[in-house]
C-alpha cells in the first residue's frame, strides 16, 4: 500500500470496482479498500440482473451465470399465478461471489490496486479540506492520502456522512431483507417467481430465484414501515415452513436495500458517492447492480478527468452528477413514484388486477401490460410507465 | 438504551443505514453502538431483519 493515491475508493462491490476500473483506464492512480477479507463475500443480494444492464460494461461470462431467466411468475395474495414470458429481455441469476471477484480483477488489470481487510475509520482533514482516509489495515493504523475519496461503501455508508453529505436512509425507504440459499426444493427452472401481498412481504415482495437444479435463492424484502411489527426473518421462516418444509439452508443472509430517491447531493470537494451508498437502486425491483456499475463508471471517468485537470472541487465533480442525471436519475424518480403507487394498493386491489391480467392469454402478456394494469388506480402514472418501457 | 443480543448479528449494516445519529459502527465481525451519541429513536430495532437489537428501559 502506497502512502498516497489520486483516488481512494472505499468499498469493493460493483460500484467501487467499476469506479476504480474506469478511473485507472483514464490515467488515475487508484486503490480500492475493502473491509472484509474477500471481495464478493458475504453476498447480500438476490443476484438477479438483466442481460442488457450488465453488458453495457462487461461481456457476460459463463461462470457468472447460475441460471438464465426467460420468464417470470407473479403470484397474487389470493394465489393467482401469472406467467409472464420475457419478450426481448433476458435475465440471469448471478454467482455474485465470482462476478464481484472478476470485476475486481478487471479493475486490477486496468491498473488499480485492491486491498482487503482495510477498515476505513474516518476522513483525513487539513484546514477543513479532505486530504485522505484514516484506516486500520490488518490491525495496523495508517493514513492514506488521496485527492478524491469515493464512497462506494454500501447501505451502511459512512464516507458521505463524514463529509457532511446526507446518505441516511429514511426508514420508510429502507427494505429489511432476508434470504436463504436452499436445496431440496422443487422450483421451475429458468423462471423467477415473485409473491406480493401483506401476508408474504408487506411493502415489498418475496422472490424465488433458481440457481441450478433443486437450488434457489428464496428471500424477501419488507418495508421499514412494517418491519417494526414483524421481522423479515419471521416472514421468511413462515413461508419456508409452509411451502418448503424439507429445504436445506446452505446460506442465510440478511441486509438492507434503500429504495429511495437517489441522494440529492452525491458530491462535495474531493468526495463522490456511488452505488447503494448514493441510493442508486431501482426502487421498484430493488435491483442495484446495474445502477451501481453505471454510477461507478461515470464517477471513475469524471474522477480521472478531475485528476488530469488538477481540479477536484465540488464544482468540477458536478460533472458526475450531470452524467448520472442524464442517465438514470429521472428514471429512478419515476420508478419511485410507481413504487409509492403500488405500495398503496390493498391485497384486494392486487387480487383484482391479477384476475384481470389472468384473462389476457399468456402469449400476449408483457411486463409492460402487467405494470400498466397495476396503475389503473392512478392513471396519471400510466404515462410515466409508458416512458420507462419506451425508454424515453 | 439499545442492547445488542450477542452472537445474533450478521453485520449487514442495515441499522447503520437508517441511524439518524450516525452512532452505530459495524465491522466485518463486530457491531458497536456509541451510547453517548444515541438518541434512542429505536429505528435500528425496527429495521433489523433478524431482531438483533432491542430497546431496554434504563429506569
């Protein structure tokens, strides 16, 4: 580890390693500091991604894919099952352990240095200016100087807070999540199943994402509005004992998923915030891998430019904000509104919608039609939904 | 005061994300609450997916 770098990235998930890759490719001297002993582990993720999302940045590798997904089944509170084949979309359930690891190798190949077991304990200041980070690396306290510090430190981000940025998640915008990776279950291959309704997962959904024969990620997220009364684990355990009493649990994991607006101000002098830490997550699906990679890429490019032009002021780093605004911020605002509209539907509303869609022949069903039908209670949102699916 | 039920925590950091007082520190295998900074809002208790935290009356 060197005493100083141009850019210090805190966090070795997809947001951090993409920041490092693109910053290094564009000429910056970069390091990634990961607090755990392994990049990519522990996994705290359902691991579902879209083909078009990931291939914006990297070519899909066979060993990243645990399951190819070409349809989804939505289950209503009263049990109506809606099969929706994907038209143009292809999805995957990833092996995040391998995927994250390979992304960090790509960052390293581009010239970034990766370090694990580094606990960042605070920022270094000189006359109120951020000049680096205080760390503990393998038990030893150190100071590392950096011209730009990138907070890619996830849902429990503290880098932004230390710099005075508001990354705290409102409890109503936090999903409390629990997941088991299980075997000895009979689930449909190449298909993801999502259960909605207050009994399964109030203010969220329950998912079954297959990962090979007789194996799947089964998990759920419930809104922080409801987790006070009953925890995510209790909801999942009830579902498992009811539906899959003979399943073996190979991994159990929990975590938080911010389904909020992207934070208003993800930059300050010498600071940028990316990925989950900046709430760059699709608020409807809770999917955060693609937006994390996107904000990482854009922050990496702008960061390298800020080094090249020797200007790491907030004003210069605003270029990163403009880039994400142009790319996904507006879309996420719309998705947030859709999430809010869906969360106001009662179980009876959803049952009605499901019965309605059930009357459309399977081959004529599209994700778009399903979403459109769910918006009937608030017609103004149909226009927003149209925009999303037509890419405007 | 917030009590951490020992050996139950998975160190996921969800509580850190919602803590308005920024008083929780989660490491790879440890969790610490700075009780001097804690404002007893109990949001961490409500959000924890696996019920690691509990609110206890000091009286």
